[in-house]
C-alpha cells in the first residue's frame, strides 16, 4: 500500500483510524502508535491515517523557544510509508488554524479526515489556546461519530520515550541512548550539493549534504555510516555544525568523508547515520593542524568500527 499525502483535505475522505501528532523523530513510541493504527484499521476495514502539522505548532507559536527538529517532513513521510500508513494528512499550521475553536477541530477530523477512531497521547491538547483536551475530544467524537483512545507511553527504563529525551541524548553526545530511544541510529537525509571543496584540496573529499532550515539538534565530528544507492554501508567521518575552521557565520552544514569511496555523488540523496561522537567542533591555527586532526578523526572512527563490528 502506497502512502497518499494530502495537504488540502476536502470532504469525502475514506473512513479511517487516525493518529494525531507532530511525530518528530518518529521514535519507538511513535512507531508503536503507527503499528496500532495499521492493525486496528485492518481489523475494522478502515484506512490507516496520520494527521500531522507543518510547521510544528511550537515553531509558529513560540519560535524563540521551539527546539531543533529531529526529522524533516520528508523523513517523517518516509517513516509513515514504511509503517503501512495509507493517508498522511499534513495540516498547514498557521495563525488561522491555531485559532480554530476545539469544536471546529473535532469536526474537521470527522468531515475532512474521515475519522472513525482517533488515537492520541494522554496529554493531547488542541484548538485555540489549547482549550480542547482528550475528554472534550471524546465527547465531541461521540456526537460526531468517532471514538477516541489515549495510548500509554512507551517506557525506556524509568522514563518514557519522547522526542525531548532523544534531543537531550543527542545534544549530550550519547548516540547509543538516542539510537535506543529511536529504535535505530539517528540519521539525516539530504541531497549532495556543491560546497567550497576545501576537503578535496586537503585530500579528504567530502559529500556536502543539504540541510533543512533551522539549527541542528547537535554539532560536532562523528563516526558515521552512509546509506544511498551508491554508498550503502560505507563508513566514514562527518562534521555537522558551523565550520569554525573557516570562521563561517552562515547556516549549519553537514560534510561526510566516506572511507574507500571514489565517485561523483552530486545530486544523489544520502542518509547519514550518526554512530559515535568523536569530538566537538574546533578552530585551528592552520590548515596543517586541521589536516592532522582529520587524520586523527579518521583513525578514531576506523578504530570504533573495528571494535564494535558495526
């Protein structure tokens, strides 16, 4: 079943089991929810669907306090498709949408998204000034013709799996914890674009991956594995951040040097999996010092891959 992405929902949507959320990072808790949507939709003869938002609500309402994203919209849609979701309703979260009364939001679920059963987290809030809660949604659902179920959180140790915990783990350099919470290594996907080619001139040609707008959830130098048509499984070193070596004050960049690879990757989409943080970003007094450090980074990454067998 292929995923249909609907950005301009209209009446006539198929009856569905609908999960609602931001799904940032699509971590283990999200994946358990998606699996439940697909299972229940199959049992009830309904379509499995997701309702998500772009931009994320906090990015519009609290731009100065919004955390960095774990995943782009395209990465989330790819995860929905992998999980077996048939419809992804992407609501444009603008001022008008944020001002919807809770009653209007509930009505949209039934009339524009085909909701017959709605799955949400226990702390789900919606509508203008976050006035609607799960109890209100259930009451409206009973009137409009859909059921509401709240889902227990997925635990990891004594704490629940959440996007916040994933961000904290990544920012702290604990990529193993982040991978456990996500159910897979943290990865960034993007297209290879032309850069300044400084790495090539130094003997370490890098693939420059286009990043989405916004700041990255972490910075530093990492041991990585690459996915993509021509590079799947290749190991290497990647720098993610603001290139203090060249005193850049521009946007963040992601540059990956892949071991034992020669070829042209421009225009290709790659997935860079971050497996171990090697060090923080640093500025060097000369290019010779930088080259020496890159060699040390490569040695450290190769040693990591030998020791772990990953």
